[in-house]
C-alpha cells in the first residue's frame, strides 16, 4: 500500500504527491511524539526515570525482543492483525489519507508489528520518565516511519516503480539485519552502563 504513495500513484489519483507526503510526515511525527510524551509522563509519574531498574528493564526488553526477532522463541511478536485501509486512497483527498496513514504508522502499534524495535522504542520513552525525552524518542520513531514511505519519491513512471520494488526487496534482509545489530548494540550499551 505505501508503494502507492508515490508521485506516479498520486498523479493517477489526481492528487499532489508533495501535499500527501507532507501530511504523512505531520501525522507520523505527531503520533509518535504524542505517544512518546504520554509514555514519558506516565514513566515520570511511576518514578522510572534515571534508575538502574529502568535501564535494566529496557535491557531485558531489548533481549526479549531479540529472541522474537531471531526466531529463538518460535513465536511471533504480539501484534494487532490490521493494516491501514487501502480504500482511503480512492475515498479521500491526499492530505487526509496522508495524515491518516502517517498517524496510524506513527503510533507504531496500530498496524502489524514485525520488529520488536517498535516496542523497544516506546519502552525507552516510558522508562525515560521524561516528557521531553518521550517526545524526542517518539518523534524520531515517527520520522523514520515517514522516511520509509518517502522512499517512493523518485517513482515517476512504471519503470521507476518496478526498479523501486526490486530495490526494496533487495534491501529487506540488510535492513532487518541492521535493525538487529542496532538493537544488539543498544543492549550492549545498557549492559555496560549497568555494569559500571
């Protein structure tokens, strides 16, 4: 579906790509920052900020997430079983479905979760115990979700679409590996800090 939000797809629907992708960015960052702020505030009220317990909890969640992502548990991540509604593409104006899709993806858990890094990001916002840190964590999360959709910006014709689909297919495994490495690195840093 997100492959449909390209200059080619928007032109075919009589919409303007720049408007759609801008509202996608706004929706995604606002949703991520909003959920991050709420989790940060909740963590502050619960007293989770600045403690080795919070860092240890994050390390444990990162390790647990890696067991899911690496297939060690032989179970899938807990997740809702829904995606954004593709009929919005023909039912609404570009800015509406751009903002709506962005908001849902920026929330992280409103659609299928395929990597535990989604949960880890929001656990970090909660365990930070800070509204400001929560906004930053959630906002960056929303921006990254938007960047995935914005990758279609160069699709101006059918040949571009075929090339982009091939590129995305080829980058899937390296992107998953990079996410695992980043998550493992975050776990290593958390353990190192706890050990000092």
